[in-house]
C-alpha cells in the first residue's frame, strides 16, 4: 500500500460483500440485514475478448489491431447472445431475489452483471445456477502531493531519459499517432493546455461518452458512479473539487508535444504526445481526507468499456494488498482485456519501506499486465535509475508471482493538474510513462501482441541500482525501460520473466523459455546465467550454450538436498556482439520449520488461552511481506512460539484473532500463515498492524486475520520477539464477523457529574476500545469502557437535553484494509440518542 504522497498510488481496499453500507444506530440499533450492497455476478459464457482469442473465425471478424470492434457484425451477434443469457439471469433474479436489481452489464472483458441486493439476500443470489458472485473492493487515492518545490525539484526529463524523443523522429512521425490510451482514474480536465486539441481531429466513430467533456485529443469521457452515491459530480467525467490525479497521470502518458509549463522549465511533453486519450472516471465518490474512491464493479465496468471503446492501452495507477487472483475481479478483467490485444500498465505500489519484499499488490499482480516500479530520473534529483525507497518489491505475497516487470522515473515528475503544474512522486507517475512507451511501440509495430510488447520492454531494460549496485529483479524487474532498444528488441521471449515461487530441498525441474525472431535476431546468441543472489546448493543452468531465435531454450533448476534458504534473483542473459537481452528470474529456497511444531486446533469462535513458555524456537522470520508494515511490529522472532490451527471448510467473509491479555513482563506477537508454512504469511492481514485507514492505519495492533480467505489450513502463530520473555496470553477468535457492535443506552437522564451509561457488545471480534469516540454537540467528550459498559463523563457537559453520538467498532474493522468512510465501514456502529443532564 502506498503511504507516501497522494499521487504516488491509488489504494484499492478489499471489503466484504456485506460491508458496503454503514450500520447506523439510534436509541434502538438498526438491523444490518437491510443494507444494500453491489456485487458482480459473472455467467458461464466467455466474454467477447476471450471468445475471440479462442475462436479464430470470430477473432478475425472482430479483432482490430490492439482492440476489438464491437460494431462488427460478428461482435454484435456474440454480444446479443451474452445479452440474452444475462436477460435470462435477470428474470431468474426477479423470481429468486425480488429485492435485487441489475446495475451494470458486462460483455467485452467480462460476461455478467452487477447486482444491487440486500446483504441478507446474498446467499440466495449465490444459489442461482451458473452465477459466480465476486466480492466488492473499494479504490481511493491517498496522501498529499510531493513536497518538492516546483522551482527546484521538478523533473521534465522522462521523454529524454527513456529515449522517447529518438523514437518520435524529427517530424514526430512516431509519437503515438492513432493510438488510444485509456486512463482509468479520477477524471481528466480536458481543457488543460497539456491536452490542447489543436491539430487533432476525432477518429472515425468518436467522440464517445459525455461529449461535453471530450475534445479531439480526449476522445472519450465517461464516469462510472456506484448506485449508492449522491455526490453531485459523481456522474460527470471531471470533478472540479477532486479530479487531479488522473489529470497528472494523463499528462505524463500523452501530454502534447512542446507545451509551455513553468517558465523555469520551459516546454515539456508526454511520452506519446500525439496519442489520443480516453477518460474513464471510475473513482467518483468523495471520502474523508482520501480523495475520490470507486468500487470494483465500477473499475471492472471501466475496463470493459475501455476495451469496447477501442482503447489500445489502459493505465491503472491503483492498487491494494493482494488477494488470491482467482477471486480478484479487476485482475480477471485486465487479463481478459489482453485477449483483445489491449496492453494494461499498472503501478507497482509505494509500500516497500513499510512492508519490504512481498509488497506488490493488486492489480499489479495481474499476470498479463506490465507492472511498473519507480526510479529516480536524474536532473535535480541526483543520479538517474536508482530505485526509490518506497517502490514496492516482489513477489506478490499470495500468488508468489515475480513482479515488478520494469521500472521508470517516479520522483518529482512534472505534469498537469487542474489550474497548473506540479511535480509528484510515486509509481503512479512511473506507470503512465510505460503506458506511453507501449503506445509508441504499438504505433511502430501494430502486429505485435501484448506479450511481445511486454517482452520488448522487459528484455531491453537499463540496469537500475540500489546502494550503487544493480537492484534485485524483485525491485527493478527487467530494469528501467529504454524505448529505442525496445523498439528493436531483435527477439521475443515467452515468458518475459521466470518465476518458480517457493521451492524446497531436492526439487528439480526443467523449464522451457520460448523465443521468437523479432527482426534481425535469428543469428546465434550466447546464453549465460547471471545470478544476483543464489543460495548455496541452488543451481540454474542452461542446457544449451547458444540459442537461435525461434528455438526453445531449456533451463534446469536444481535444489540440492542440503541447500541453504534464501532468494535467488538474476537474469538469463542472451548476448550477441554488443547486443544483450535479459530475462529476469526469481525463486525462494525454503526450509519450512513450522510444520515441526505441535499445534492446537480451533473449531469454533470464542476465548482461548495459550502460553509460549517452553515452546519450540524453530521459527524466527515470516514472509511475505517481510517487514511488519507498522513501526514497532517486531520482525525478528527468535523466541518460543505456539501454534493454533484453523481449517476453513466453507466460504466466509473473514476470520481472525485478537490478543486480549498477556502475562506480566511477557511479549507475544501474532502472525497468520497458510499451509503450515512460515513463508506463506497471509499477506498484509496476517501481520499485527492496523490496515483500515480510518482506524489509525499503520499502527501496531495485536490483531491478525484473513479477509475473503480461500478454503484450507491456517495457523495462528504466537511468537516471542528476540530477546523478550515468553509467557501466558489470552485471545479471542472469530469467524465471519460482518456486523458492528450493538450499543444500548442504559441511562437517558442523569445528574450533572454522573456518567451516562451505555452497554457495548459484539459477539464476533469483540469491541475495540480504541475505536470508541463519544461526542456531544460535535465536541468529543471523555468516556471509559470497562467490562462491556461505557461511562460517558458529564463534567464538561452543560445541563439540558442534547444528542449523544457514539461511534464504536470491533477488532475486525482494523483488518478491513481500505474501507470507505461513512456508509461503508461494515464493522462500525454509529449510535445516536437524546439524553438529559440535569
């Protein structure tokens, strides 16, 4: 998760399907069962993009370069078939769940509909044959602009550093003409000088969307507001109060050539200045201090629509902690878009300093997307090509996919914002540079596939550094992109990166690296392995010393019976005279020890007791992520541990534990891991840190859990930090907690000085005392929570009748990651009642 500057990365938040509306209270707490939620239901047929990739005849009829033509007769016919199936589902829905209504329809990158339904009816929705219900996720921007002063720190060098100018040519003949870049973000100010339409003309079939917000440069303008919002600008493609991030990102990708900016820096250009832009405003709802947000049904609809509208490249400077990709709707939509030839580019994230390796999130983990890390751009910021301290590191912690794929400048990048220009930091700024680069390659090579564009950018990267040495492939991918070399890659490789994930002693496998002549690459290449790090006893070798493009290369990975644990990173290097092409690789040799520990089983929610005294000391490190995410969370845990096992046999929204008591002088730090393996930490939620940005995000908390977990074995490990005392502890275990605490007023009338008493109860995760806020007349007043009772001081309260507001959450709310403020905190109760102080 990005925790630096606001423009650095938009943050997607996973929320349970039951958690999209607030539980509000009055003197009698409201029932949560009537809350409306929006979920996506996909149907069994393949969407148009996938069907076209599978069926050569359909593909030939509807595919148009790097897009599909939804107006083609074959496309219209296929989409009608999907529409008929969706109509049948809608009819069944009206019978089985009459309270539900359909909102969005998908057919290009997904096949299905979004459904607004009472939370209590989700089980009935899921029971409809053929319906696959996807959880909803919420995206929003976070942070603040780079503090670097424009006059001293702006960097307008990316086109020069990346070699874009050399590819444009002196007459700008290859500056992105005809290529369409879709920006899925918080909106674009189409009247900004960086997007001056002079010299542009609408291509055939455009403009599309809300034409009040289009120009011959910004040829599509659409907004995707969720059905719950009442924000006045939610349905408009530009929000005059909040749309800034998307305007900045769009300028980096395709700002016009030689545009006057700040006098001290003269004229600047985007990477593909002649490309068209599509404005897909999928972040539409204001949040408290976090800019605009948007939900996954709307993000998915934006992707679906961008492909239907003929976008060739899609940029998403958004992200969230990874969940299993098979349950990630946005990842599914992006990968399906690739079947239409659409190149997706995604920011890697800005969370390395907090989380370390394993901080790649979603949708940066999408297999077919190009995931972008941030490096310095030189100029006023020291040397170029140094990976920034915040740029997220691989692998993706759940899927173990090696990411990022490439790097690009992401420090103080000067671009457009409403009202002027600003330098902003983050992988959000690096990502559109790669989107622009992809547009240049696609103009030069219209027959290249998505995989080939990705391979060309990755294999020709310039080494980026950390501490004076080349950065790990888990930080730089293939390196900082250099467009002229990518424009003539000589050969393509498939895959473009090699990853074996977690491997154990005694493992051996042979992997095929397929190659293809990209023009001029047929002559023999010398093959070598250039490891950056390699655990003792691990060997990666090529079975052939040479390669001719078009032939497969066999690689053998061998892990000896006594190999050491650790990350292996490096490159398979193909060299011919002065030409060098590199394919990054990663794997981790693991020697898991947790499986040797005894465990106790958890069968049902409740209060449990444990004691680490005398326990085994086999495990001291957990990954991925490798760091604690919050300051003060210990990462060296060499003391005794105790394991409690939970076997999840049915789908639930969440589960977790909170440590409620630790013996005097003892320290216990919990972790949640999968599959009896300390190297399979359950991502961010498996760390004892607060993930909800509205609940002291980034602070330590003795709470670990899982959100929308997959079925299987999970271990709660209670470990002792290095140098600390073990001891007894007590913890609470919950499963499927999607309701907030109940609040009951016990005293409606009290004498001044006496406390107002309320009862707070939560049968699931338990009431979190740190979440309780009590206000009267908008002013916070002291309160004491003890043994299920809340005592509100009236010492500073004036006599009379007034409205008391109590907000309280349970411990699950700390793990709900990026929930939206207000009506979308599923585990927070806002209680209101009139009381009298006499």
